[in-house]
C-alpha cells in the first residue's frame, strides 16, 4: 500500500484473511481489520473504512488488546475528518493521545498526520506546525512519512505568511517524492506547492499545480485527495478571474466528495462555491463580437464581417468589457475563453 500498489495490497489482505479464517486463533483479526480499514481509507471508501475500524476495535476488545484498539482508532481519524469534520476528529485524537497509544511508530504516525490535517482544517495552524515539527527521531523514516510532514509544514508556514520557508519545505517534499517515484506522495507534494503559490497570490501557478496534483492523486487511486486538489484548483481559478475553469474544478471536486460520502468536505465546498462568480450573460450579438475579438479581428474587420458600423461594434465591446469587468481585449479574450470552455457541448 505504501508503495502505491493498492491492487497487490488488496490481494495480500485477501490471502491474510484466508489464513485467519483457517485458524481458531483470533489474535490476528484486529490487525487484519485495521489494515483493511487503512486501505479502504486510501481508496476513498469512507463508510466501509469507519465500519472496519469499529469492527477492529471490537475484536481488539474481545482479546483484551489495548494497543490494537488504539491502532483502530488511529486509522479511524482520517475518514472521520472527511465525514464529520475537524472538531470530532481532534476530540477523538485527544482521547487517543491521553492513553499514550498507539505505541507502534507506524500507526502513531498515521494518527499524528491525520491530527495535523484536522488542525489545519479547523484553522489551527499552530498545533499543526507543532505536530509536524517534532523531533525527526520520533517519526518513522521514509517518503510516506517525510513527504506529508514537509507538505503540512509548508501549508502551515504559508498560512502564517512565511512564504519563503513554506516554499523550501514544499520543494523538499517534492524532491523526496520524485526521488522515490511514488505517485501518492508526488500528489501530496504538488498540492502543497499549489497551496504555497496560492498564498503568494500566484493564482495561475496555484491552479496549474493543483490540477497536476489532482491528476497524480487520481492515478494513485486516492480519490478524496484528488477531489481536495480539484477544490483547491477551483479556488485558485476563482481568484485568478477564470470563472469557467473555477466552476469546472469545483464541480469535479463536488462529484468526488459525493461519490465517496465525504459529507463534511461537501459542506466546506458549499461555502467556497458561493464565491465563484455567476456565468456572465452576454447577448447573442455581444457573444458573436467577443468571439471575433478572440479570433484576432480588428473592430473594422468585425464591422465588415457582421455588416455593422464600427461605432456599433465599439458599443458592443464596451458593454462586454463592463459585464466581464475587464479593460483590455486580451483580458476579455481570456475571460470569454474560460466561460465558453466550461459550457456543456
């Protein structure tokens, strides 16, 4: 699973299940369920993941394993966040931390990363930064840990206005992910770079990187993270004055959230989608004139093509400029392209 081969991971879990079912020893069952839940979370199957963590916790209780119950609770944090929101997740993580569990470094890392994300989602940048900036020796080594740590550090620093520091951590995350050749981690790092670019108000770059991150995460079969990247792309396109592209990205984010039951993320998207400006209503003639401007024709050439006076063409363009909120033919062409590209054909 950490190498990104989720199909092979599922096959190995099926083999493990056959072994568990063939023996009367039930001690392995909670762990099997925990790993199944982790895989389902990666694949975006949030409700099955939560159900599996509940089954794992119950199975751990039957054999008296406090540690395995803590592992199950650690894995439950991410699907809980995407469905119920940061408050419920932070409360669950705090209860887990009070027990000093899980002691396994791998499952502790799962809990810590999810808790850091929950703090970011709640707007609590300081606690997130405190978690991911802890001593390196307390974290497992390797890109599956190092990349999200650096990515989250980059996002937190960007929120605090330290764009330079944020950029360094985002670049380091990207270098680690690229060197390892892991699609999921590359997606994480690219999304962090997009966020830093957005905080630096380089919205065109942010939108491009967020789109790239979404494509990479979709390839890695991580649909929730892909939808989150589409969500970020939509916000960046909105800020960049590209309403058509913003609507398309936000629609794709919504489709992803709805398909996988990410109810809390849907509620966040509802708020953000209200920021996307409504489609500009141009008359048929205004739209025709605007399309000819996009094609590179001068006002006189447009007038000849449409059998209008030059003054009439200028009047149409003046109204188009006012409706789009632009002041140049180039800016108008960009806005019109974004509007037209987003329309169904």
